[in-house]
C-alpha cells in the first residue's frame, strides 16, 4: 500500500470535505486514485455533488423568496399610504 492508496472510508471523507473546502494536493491525488479503481465511491461522489447542488439551490431560492417578500411588504405599505 503506497501513500496514494486510501480506504473507501477515507475516500468518502475526502469527497465530503471537497464539497466544503479545498483538498490538499495529496488528498486530491489520493481521491482521484481511489475513484479510478472504486465504482462505489464514484457513485457516492456523484450523489454528493448532486445533493450539495440541490442544497445550494434551495438556500438560494429561500434567500430570493425572502427578498421578494420584503419588496411585497414594502409595496403594500406604500399602497396603504397612498390610499389614505
Ligand atoms: Zn471506494
């Protein structure tokens, strides 16, 4: 076992870490090496990227919704003032 050989457990941890922050060059090599030989971890990487994308989109949409709501409230406030 060379230093580039890692277990599935370690590969999984690196995939999760990759979504949050940058990996060191050694970790990137370890992960890349593992993914070329392990189809299970490749599947996990795809799922993990998919989940984090969905989560980001969700957070973004929540944020946008919040902005829209604020504008709506502002509009109604202005309309009320104009009406009275
Ligand atoms: Zn694996």
